[in-house]
C-alpha cells in the first residue's frame, strides 16, 4: 500500500512539475521537486527492503 502511495505521489508531482514549469513561482517548483526526490527515495528504500527479506522463500 505504501509503495503504491509513493508511486502515485511521484507521478503526480512529476506531472505537476511539468505543468508548472512555465509560469509558476520558484517556491512552488522547488517544493514539487523536493516531493519528487523524497518520493523516489522512499520508493527505492521500500523496494530494497522488500527484496532483502530473509524469510522470503527462494526462487529455487
């Protein structure tokens, strides 16, 4: 659930950044960029954590 929320936030902030790039105030662009970076960081951390579970059955 958290991965899907982070993915949705990344997509929405990326879309917003694309739409606001022409006439938006600098603080709004910086805020959207920060949200995008934090969301991508959370996604990477969640994927890495999910991939390194020792109790997960092996694929063999």
